[in-house]
């Protein structure tokens, strides 16, 4: 669901300030995609990942970027850490 769709649905439901739900979703989904915790949740930082883990990390971040309606993988740092 894109960001605009998300915002419209939240407003339609009479809710606001739910951005924390996006963070929780991103962190849970990252673990599903990569099979390891995000750095922001105590997982390994990018410097400590193996080459294979870095590939998995990058693919998971690309998937999340699309799922969250963003255009740059870099935005996932806000949700997952690096």
C-alpha cells in the first residue's frame, strides 16, 4: 500500500499519528524477509554482516522500500537502522 493510500485510509478511519505502526511493520517484515533482526532492534549492523548477509539485507530493504511506497532504499535506515 503506497504512502498516499495509507494516509487516506488512516484519515478516513478518523485516526492520526500512526507512523509508529509503519516502523513496527517494517521491522517485522524485514525479519520475515531476511531471517535476522534489524540493527535498530539489536541485530547486526552493516559493518558486521557477511557478504551473503549484505545481499539478503539489501534485497529485504528493496522489497520494504516498495512495500512502504518509497522510491529510495536509503529511507529504510529510518525504520531499520543500518
